[in-house]
């Protein structure tokens, strides 16, 4: 089954030399991109879709989300907006509700959010555990995530559960819990932050994760300066996520590494915190991705388009930089070469915008602009 999308006003990410091609066409061949080029040279296909001059982009790659949870925290958000600062402890509220939920309730919650993301043009989804914090509850979270998303991250080290000694908990996360979760996960993550896990604890957990075959990624430098970013680089993490409070040394370390700086501006929006400085990272030569951090506490958006708009408005990124960070940047942060672009051979994750160019994602914030989505070549 092949689909020719023709009369594309602006085709994004389909050519290694030119990020944007005008007056283009694209062929989906099964679950892959089969061909991309000028309309006049387009081959025949089983089905033809007329884009009518609109833009076609790679589906968004959301490389950071926490989707396995029960309940929500709207009241906490309302309180925070009326002046109470965000503290990591709010996670524990969601932990209690998540432990009390059935497998089917958790599965339904993930399904609902995945569907919500796909409707908004996201076609690759990463999801972390971290609201279980017992061996059985973390194993359950990664097992359910593995059924429903593309990339699964074991985040037993989200926060130390109430009434537990921190050293004992780190041993559990790096031992029995890791052993139970590793079969379902590709990644290991630690919330390396004051009030969560310190440098030594982070090292112990990342080292154990690596020994179990998982690849590190890290929650780093969200709430203040700290060792997270430099640990991410030291452990060759695929990504250091948040990067809100960075020293010059942190920026230089990222720029000299393959570790992607994943920026999550929905969090700063939803917690009324200063935004990370994407311009400083890009100008220094660091690789940057954008993701939602969709979670019930610090940021309950699933919209990559909203993050693109924030990145342009608040983080000094150009629309092109922001859209690239939300597609190929996210793919790099997940060490994936088959998504985040539309070059022949890529997974056929295609977003037809109801707009003539990618700029409209930032130019028209909050406006639904997704006309059609194909995921692995199938209409989503
Ligand atoms: Zn997160």
C-alpha cells in the first residue's frame, strides 16, 4: 500500500541538504517513506492525498513524558498559580494514587494520553516510570508503558518514598527494582536534584543501570544549579533533561559531548519559573531537543506545538530551530535515526499541517493546526 501526498507547499525534513523543500511530494510506502522530491517528478501510488499547498512535517518526537499515573493535581496547580512555589514532594501525591489503581486503570490512562498526543502530531513517545517506587509498582509501570509507547525509561529514582531511608532506597533502585524493570526498559533515568537524588546516589544508580544494559538519561538542573548535567555527560547519557540552571562549565560540557540538552518549557510555564536559555546552548554548539515532560504535577500539557511556541517566544529559538528540536532533536535524544525526519527509509510518521509553513506552529499558538497524521504509514 503506497500513498502519494502531493501539492505540498512546504515539505520539512525530507532532504539532507535542504531542510525545507517547496512544491514537493512525498510517498509513503507501507510503514516507510519511499520517496520525496518535487511535485513534477512524483511517482504514482495506490492512493493520492492532495495537501493543497499546506506544510508536511515529520511527526513530533516527544522524548520526555511521565504517562503511567492515576489521578491529577489541578488543585496543586491552582494553588501554585496563586503563589506557592513548586517542590518535588508533590510527586508523592501521585505515587499514592498510582499504587492504589488497577493495571487496567493505569493502562487506560496511558492510552488516553497517547491518543491525545498522536492527535496533536506526536508520533514517537517516550514514557518513564516513577510513580510506583516499589519493586512491584515500578515493574508494573514499565510493563504497561512497554505495551503502549515507543521508548520506555526506568525512573525508580524519581523521589525517595515517604518513610524510607534514602540509602536503603538507592540500594533497592540499583538492585532488585532494576532487575525487575530492566527487561521492559531501554533507558535509566534519575531525578538528580536537591530534595531528590544527589551526585553519589545518581552515580550508583546510573552505574548499576549501565551494567544491566540500560542507557542513561537524566533529570538535571531543573530547580537549581547542581551536578546533574556534568554527570549526564560523564556517563555518556543520551540526554540531560531540563537544563534550566546552567553554569558556563555545564554549557561547555554539553557542547563538547553527544549528550542532548532536552528543554521542557511547558514545565517553566506551568511552574512560573525562568525558562532555560536555548540560545546560549545552541550558540555554544550543544545539541538541543524539545519535549513536553507531560506529567500530572509540574506540566500537564501533551502539546509539542505549544512547546515549540514557548521555545520561540521565551527561549530565543527561531521557528526552524524549535521545530527541528521537536523532531530530529527528540530523535537524537532517543538515539533513533528512523524517526524525526522524512528522508526515504524513515518510519512513515507524517504530519500534514492545516497551515502553509512550520512557522505557523509558533505564530499561531494554541490553535489546532493538525490536519492529518500518519503513524508508521497508517492514518492515526
Ligand atoms: Zn520529567
